[in-house]
């Protein structure tokens, strides 16, 4: 997982909960909190930080992942050159993730293993897709979808149905409201 993901997470934690909670979260994980944007780090370290933050704040790990996903959408969107104008709504953007964003990520980072989307069906008002990821962070994906809808000024109802117990596969049903 790229360091930008970790750096943005730490910034969100500090901004939301304060430096003291952020430092305590790092200390409890024996983590120095130093991440370079282009460095590659084990995603399990992020999960450990989220679980610790959940214990410190009393907020579920799923809710923390969702808030994080929503907050990082804009950063990730702005970090990809040439995205502006590629999509004009949430559905078209999500459809472009596999064919543009994940391909670009793999070009930039040969060892990247981004999640995959399998599109089940789509109408003008509904998109059904399966999210597949070895990292089991589907609530981050939920937040990213929410951030995307916000970016395009759309109201989208999102239903999330786990297809595997570890949430490595989740079906998302997105419906425009």
C-alpha cells in the first residue's frame, strides 16, 4: 500500500482527534509514523492503526474506514493526472476506475495490487458491482464511493452486501436518488 494512504490517514486522525490520540495510536503499535508518499508499506499496518484508533475513540473500525475513504477521495482524485473531464458522474467515474486508474497505478507502481470491480448490471439510475480485495477494507471503498458522489454533487443511496465472511468480496448497489 502506498505511503500517501498512510500519510493521509495520520493527517485525518490528527485533525479529527488531535495530536495526542494520533501519537498514542502510533505508540501502541510501535510505529514511528514516518511514511513517504511513494513508499510501499504493508496494509496490515494500516489495519492495526485503525483497530487501535477504534479502541481509543470508541468508534467502530468500519466507521473509521468509511470516514477515511470519504476524506481521501479528493486527495487520490487530485493525485492522478488527467482525471478531470474523464467522467461526468459517479457511475461513469466508477466504471473508469478499472480501465484507467488501476492501469495507471500499475504503470506507476509495478508491484501494486489494487482492488478489482466486477460490474454486475447498470441502468441509468442503478449500478451493481462486486468489490474484490485481498485487503478486506470494503468500508474504505464505501467511503470512497461516498466521496465520489459528493465530488459529482450527486445523492446516491449505497447498499453494501458482504459476499465473503472476511469482506474480501462485497456487492455494492448504488442507486441515484
